[in-house]
């Protein structure tokens, strides 16, 4: 038997086209008449649909052929799934589509409605990983189109469902507020496709649950879930009734079913489902039975886990066989014409592939990482609302006019109030953030000032919160989602790492005539506020005393700020809002819980940890730190952030009493990190102590800081040390102090390091 099944699949279809007797005279009819009695799809529509399906099938075959020649780098295809062309034809190009990777036929049909795209050539550029690929710029094989509203999606299964739901939920909220969406009308629907195996993923279930919950809460959610059920996930079988039994009675979601053996039936079902979603503004689920042909990808040899008779049985169910037979029997097209269509499509794709293989590839690091570049200080501008609007929002008392210093949790809602007046497209949501004002009162008053349309509670699921943020951002909003505790973000980290932060990276080709090269076509700007870090005395255990930011530091292109003081928080939130709004960046503001209510620094009632409100036009540039107490003759630089700043400043005073002169440097930004500033201070003192409240092994930024210092020849001979937390979860109550960095640890390390000679 042949281990490669491209040949048998192709020959079976070609044999049908070459040997078919043609139309049954009794079945013939006008081209604009339905091709069958049970569906409204006309003969003309059927022929166009078959053309899209054939394009997709031939792209799959050609990608594998090119892979064998070292010209192509992606062979996960759509063969057997070509019925999704029905949805590509019936949906509007303004119905935003979040696609499964087996959606080649959908894209072919969608782009037939497009505005000057070159779908054959574009597909081949993508297969060849060319820098001229119009969606990802050669960074990945993705399906996407800015002009027809298809955001690029990588192959992480089901991770796109929550953001698709978020986009669907955003539209009516924006309509009620009179906000423009991202080029789509308010009556649009969202299409979201995936495979049967993807439904096993927790992220898929989060998407379904969020959509169903929206229905129960009487919130519009016009999303069409499309499950293409081929019965297998790589080599693992899906029980035949699995999808139906999971979804037929799913709360809040209308279920539809069809089979790709009957293309007109798929058409009729799709029409009904689309109309339901569009008119009712409620979610629906279309379950399409189909078949996977030629394995999961070119490298997948089905014979290793499937007997030959099962493989051939699948191939005999190739949906294109039945569809071609229907076209020919009905007289919609003659056998010679259909064969000519097949051969002409093949020739056109081959010409496109030959040219695409010659086009430039990514050849420099700068070109690869360009979409991840963070804006410089002079590239961001402060957006400040007019004085009257600000005065109204603050009840007639502007915060900068109040000279009394205030603590961190007091300044954060003031900063957010200012931002929400300046950005009418801003939304804040999460767990308990509305009337309650957040667990730590950091959103106090926002619900009353801006109303439930802009400040609202979500269901208790971090995946849904971050998915909602992505969808709303892509739709044109500026979301401020809140994650209640740092530990909770790990429940949904892929929504930041694999989805939100990667969108610009996979969406930076020359995407349409209106965009210059390397301008991201799709963005999901957001400012994710996370309450976190440790030192909550006597409370919480590891879920509330989470001393690890390593997983966030691993995400390319992510902005991470850690404000320890009220004035820094205000200016950093403004900077992140500007970076998100003006450059589409995904930002995380990590707020130290233990410092939310802190007022004093050295002694009770000294009030030294409270600050004024910065002038409304001040930003804090990305990657700019702050030195405290720097002077000539300093013997030591203490580098820290977050809670470490408060502790280190207290230690700094005690060191001075012992004759040790130390300056304290607050990183403030963990990404981008102010490493050049750190180097200048370390060079000035010759010694550096990094105080990192996170775990010693990969928990925080100290390994990154020390690695950068060690590799700088100008700092050779400097003494470099650190203190960090123990590699353990944080226990409850006073036991936490045994594993977290304490002031005596900092003081002892500082006294020891100043005794070491600088070489």
C-alpha cells in the first residue's frame, strides 16, 4: 500500500471527473434554480463553491509537493473539510471570522467577495514563508485577511474561542455607547470554527460557557460556533456521538447539524444558523460531519495507527466526490468543463507557487522582531480630556488640586477615572470590580461614574476575562481587564502568551493598500491590571501571596510595569494606555497588594509612602527606572522593584546609620527593563545587590539583570550579588516570612557586599 495518500485521493476524484457520463436530462435546469429540492443553493452558486473547494484541495496537494522540494514549510491541510467554503460564501466579509487551521476553502470562498486580493499568490507566499506574505510577513503559515476581517490564528487548538466570544459581546455594548467598531456594522455576526478534538480543550469549554452565560444574563452574543467533526484528533478517535451529546442541549446555545456528504444540506443549515444568530443576537453551534483526508499533516502517516480498509473507507467519503457528482448529474457544469476548471486551477496555483518561491524571506533579526518593537518615549502622547469633562468626572475637585498625599489604592482609581474620561472607548471589567470596587478598592467609584456599560463584572473565569479583552480590543475598544490575583492569571496565561501578545507578530505583512509595510493589520491593545506579589501578612497562602512573574517575563513584546507608589502608578497607567491605544500593545500593570494601603515608610504615621497626583499631561516613559538617594561616593547599588523598593529604602536608612552609603534603584518596568540605567549606577558604585522578592529559580527578573551585568565588559570586576525568595510555594501566616525576602536579609547582604573589594 502507499504510505503517502495524496495519489489515491487525487486519482479517485480525477477518475470521477474523467469518466462521469454527464447530466441526467430530467435533472437539468436554469443556473439560478436550486440544484436540489431540499436546499436553496443554486446551480451557479454550487459551481462557484466547487471552485473554492478545488482551490483549497489543490493548495494542500501543492504544499506537500513543495515541502518535498524544500520550498514549503507547512502541510496541515483542509482536505475533507472543504464544506466550510459554504460559510465563506454565505457570511458577509464584515462578519469577523476566527478560523480553524483547516479553513482553506472558507478563505478561498471569502476572498471571492474580497477587494482586490490575490488569493492564489497570497496562499503560496504563506506556504513559502516569504517576507512578502500579506498577513504574517513570513513569520508563520496563518489564514488571515484584514480587508475581509479574518484575524490570523496559529494552530493552538481552541485558544481562539474566548476572544471570538469577546468580539461578539463587544458589538452591542459599543453600539449602545455610540462607539465605532473596527470596520464592521453593528448587526455583524462572529464566525468561529474548530475541530471535534479541539472541544476537549478547557479553553473551548470556556468559550461555550461564556457564550451560554451571556444568553442567561440577557446579553447579546451573536457568535456562530462551527465544529468540523472529522472524528479524529491526529491519531486519537473522537466517539461518534461525542459532539452532538456535548452540544445538543447546551445552555444558551442553539444547535444545528449537517453532513458534508450533502453540500446543499450544509448550505441550507448554514443559512438558517446565520439568520438565527444575526436576527436573535444569540449564539449558535453548527455541527458538520466531515472527513479528514491524507492525515493530520504531511508528516503524519495514517498507516501507523489506522488499518488500510479504514483509510480507504475515509477516502471513499471524500465530500468532493459526492459534490462533483451532483454538479455533473444536475447539468450545472459539463464533465469536460469541470475537469478543465480543475486543471486550470492547478496550473494557476503552480505558476503562483513558482513565483512565490522566489520571493524574499526573512533574513534579519530586526525584520523578525519588528512587530514586537516597543515605542520610544517620544512616540507616545498623553491623551487628556478637557477640563470640564474632567471636573465633572471628579465631582468638581480635580485630583492634582488636592495637595494631600495619598496611598497607592487611592491613586489608582483616580488615574483610571482620568483615563476613562480621555478614552471613551475604554472598558473595565473583571471579578467584583463594579459596585464592590474591587477586593482592594482599586476600582472604587468607577462604576458609579461611568455606569455598567463601561465598568462591569464578568463571570469568575480568567480565560473568559482575557478572551473578552482580546475580542473587545480587536473590535475597537481599549480594555482594562482586572485579574484579581497574580496566581489566577496562570489559569489563563495562554490567552496572553499564545493569543494576545502574538497577534501583532503574526499580523505584520503589507496587509492591504491602505497600510504601509510592517503595519500590524490586527491589534488587541489592552492594559491588564493584576493585583499580586507577596507580603500580605497573615493572609492568603500561595494563591494570594504569589511571588513569581517568570511566566510573564517569558512573553515576547509584552509590556510589564510594577508601580510601587501612587504617583508612579498614575503615570505608568497613562503610559500603558498610550502604548496600547497608539501602538496596539498588550500591557500588564502588576500592582503590589501589600502596598495598596501602605502610607508610612520608616515610622508609624510618617506618611512617606503617600504621594501627590502627577499633572495630567505626565507620562512615565517605558523602561525608565528611578534612583533614590544617589550621591557621589556611594558604595553600593541596590536594584529592586515592587515590595522590594519599600523594604530596600527602609534598609538604606539603616545602612547609612552604619556608615554604608547605598543608592536604591527601582526598576519600575520589568519589560522593557531599564538595564542601561542599572549599568550606569552599578558602574558608579562598583557593587550591585539585586533584591528580588520572587523565587530564586526563574521566578523573577533578577537572573535577567545579573546576566546583563555579567556580560558587560565595562562592569568586569564589579561585585554582583542578589537576595531572592526560597524556591517554594508561600505558606500561610507568619511562616511566609521564613521563605520570603526580609529586611534583615537585605541588610546582611548589603553589609557583606561592601566588604568585598572591587577589582
